[in-house]
C-alpha cells in the first residue's frame, strides 16, 4: 500500500511540476538532510566533548583533593609517631619519615621544629653540636632581595629546624633555621604553637627555588625518658612540618589543550598558592576560535587547605568525530534504503514485541511449572473479591490445599516425578472448578482456590470434598502408578473474616488441623485452641508433610 501511495504521489507531483521541479525538490531535501545531519554530528561531538572533559577535570580535581587530604593524614601520623618513639632515636624518626614518604610520594619533605627558650639556646646548640653536627647552630635567613644568611636576634623563643627527610644536599644547610625569621612561616608556627592545631602556611619559595607551602602540626610537650638530658633532640615542645611543592600537585594526566589553575589558601587567604598550567592551544590555532571553550570550577572547603581548581579547555576541530562526518555524506544515500527496510520489518517487530510483552506479563503472574496464577496474581484476585463483597456483599470461599507426604515422592521417585505430580494435581483441581474461579500455586506443594458466589459453608465443603476426591484418584507417573492425598482447609467470607490475612489464616489453620488429625481430609472451621496462631512458631515452620 505504501509503495502504491508513494508511486501515486510521485506521478502526481511529476505531472504538476515536471522532472526539473522534482529534481530541485529532491536536491533541496538532500541539502536540508545533510545540513541537519551535520548539525547533529556537531552537537553530538560537543556533548561527547563536554562529557569527556568533565570526567577528565573531575578526575584531576579528585586526584588533587586526595593529595591534600593525604597531607593531613600524613602530618597527623607523623605527629602521632612521637608519642611512641624514643625521644632521642633520630634513626627511628628517619625510618618512619621514609615510610611515610614512600606512601605519599607527592610530599616533598618531612621536617621537625623545636621550640627553644632564650636561656636554653646555648645548651641546645652545644648538645646538637656534640651529638649531631659540629657545625649546628640556630640561624636566620633573609627572604629579601639579598636572600643571605643573617645573624640571630636575641629574643625570648626560637623555632629551629632540627630534622628533615629526605636530607637532600641542596637543603642540608637549613638545619637550625629559625622559623620565626621567615615571614612566610612565622605566622603559621605561632598559630600552631598557640592553637594546638594543624595550620597551612602562606606560599613561599624554597631555597632550591621551587614554589611551595608548609603545614605545621603540634606535638605534645615531650620530656626525656629515664631522667635523660632535657636537651635531647626530640624532647620539649615540637612541631612537625610537611613541605609541599606546587609542581608535585600537578595532575598526573593532563589533557591536550587544557589549562589548569590551582588555588590553595593557607593562612593568607589574600595570598593563596597559585599554580597556573596554561594550554598551548592559542599557540597552535591563534586567539580567534570558531569552536567554544568549556570552563569548569571545583571547590573543596577544607578548613586547613581550602582548594579551588579552575579547568578550561578549547574545543578543537579534531574533537569532532571524523567517522561521523563521513557518515553525514553517506546518510542521505542510505536513508531511503533504511526507510524501506524499516517499513518491511516494522510490522513483524510489532508482532514480536506484542508476543514478548504478553509472554513477560504471563511469566510475571503465573507459576512456571503448572502455569497456574502465582502468589502475586492470587493476592490481586483475592483483593478483587474482597472489594466485590464490600460493594455488593457477594460472599466467596477460599480453599487451601497442601499435598500429603509430598517430600517422600521427591525422595523416592525424584524431583522430576514430583514436578509431574504437581502438574497433574494442578490439572485436576482446575477441572473441579468453574472458569471464573481461581486456582493458584503459592509454592512447593501448596495450592489455593478462590470460589466465587459461595453462599454457605456446606456448599464450600462439598466442593472441597470433590477436589480432594479428584486429587486422590490414581495417576500414572512414568511407569509407576501412584496415589496422592491432600489436607484441605477452607474459609468463607464474611463469616471467617473480611480481610485477606484473616481468610488465609483461617483456611491455613483448618488445613493444619487436618494434618495433625491424620491427613487426607477437609476442615472448614477451627476452634481457637486449634489455631496455628496459638501454637509455637517452630510448629508452624516445621509442618508434617
């Protein structure tokens, strides 16, 4: 039909406008389709570009944030170590610092600063010269234009550097450096001493020339063990330090054409550590770009090392999929073929989808072995009958069936034979009721029947007896002929309840009484003393089959 309509439309169109008009119309449609396809390719490439850029930028931020959090863990661990370390065991401190350095390779250096009072300066220098380095002394360094060692001022307290790891040759000369003499570190050292908390310093240039910042962490006042010399290296008031170089915070995987701006605020929020990693895109393409730039900002409001990461990337023509561009040229050519194929298969797809939908719905609501309604569909129909009773007062009955000694069938004949028995029992129960009644399998060897328009308990019991008689007939299972029996309990609405749980409970209780009374019977009313609810929970869970 579609081909006839298309052929008729084409003939009518050619008749009115001629071949030239048709060609122009086809060219216009092809051009519109090509432009539309090109726009789709660009939009899809932009979406893919945005997603990939966001993932890469997020990974860089997470890497940087994890490094900053690792700084806090490392300095806390380094400070806690002194609670257990020997006060004068410099080797043990070096070994622990080396272990931390291997775990956190982005940390440039681990250091220890000791607070020395004016009256202890000479004694401490003498002790360090005799035990550590004959040239050791407390000294100052000028961070002005001269950047030269200077004489030590006379003051109440000094904060000399007494330990660092690793001991690189370029930094070895800073042993004994008074942190109070360095403007970038002085404020952080005082704040740590006064507030007993971890503090990040302002950014500064190392003697080696690299941009860095320091983290200070207090250590509880240490006293020499066994009455030792109070001037021991790691006694008294200590502060542990981490030195973090800016270049060690550079993301490990930088995407081409991407610029990074890292801002970490220490004690000088107006003077943060800034690390700019510019992109070389402008050098390649110039400043005028037809494609957009994408800018993302990530922030972490840490109280010690607040972080702000700005990531920017220029989209390039190479970010547009070449395969997609090729596809744009082929799309108009193959679109007609695809349409014809689509129409031919559309109907068969609809038929197949309808079949699979119905099959899925059936499997969701029916037992796979017997094809009877399962518990979900049974509950729905039971609630429907209860709603019918509330509106029209139409009573109904519920029959609960449990096969007797079914476990012995599985044990003696095998589970395959047991499945055949369940299938046969389901057929026999179904044959005893009307089409409008519901027979469901709740699981295992338990079946339940909903019988509509049951007006008396005697009528319900008669129907249950008929079901029991049908089940008890001899059946052929393979080469064997066997008989099975069942214990049946019934309940009727509204005499036994007007709620689903009440009706199920009454029928289940009646069935249980039949089990206890020798099986193979029907029970329609249970006294409170025989109710399952009055029996121990263990009895209900371990029914005799």
